[in-house]
């Protein structure tokens, strides 16, 4: 399995973390590490996923979430 590190920024709402994790799980990726920071207006997630699947598929799905402002794979 390959491991990827992603960073995501989104508008803060109580349900955003749950939505992100649901997309990750439904698309067949496994979260191996997660770090979240938040302010009153925004959340920032740094997380790692393990998968055999292409990471672009997950990036495209996360980017479709309404509250997500930015998502990318860390180099």
C-alpha cells in the first residue's frame, strides 16, 4: 500500500470533519494519521491515507465538498 499526506482547508462547521472522513472511507482509503486545527472561521486538516487506489480520485471527491476551500497532496 502507498501512503499519501494531504492538506485540506475548509470553512468551519461542526459537520465538516465528519463529511471529509466519510468521503475518505466511502472511496476505499484508510486514514492512518490525522491532525486538525481550527479557528472560528476555518479548519485545517493534515492527514495521511493508505491505499492501492489513485490519490487523484480522492482529491477530486474532497474538492467537490461545498465547504472545502483547498485540498492537495503534500510533496
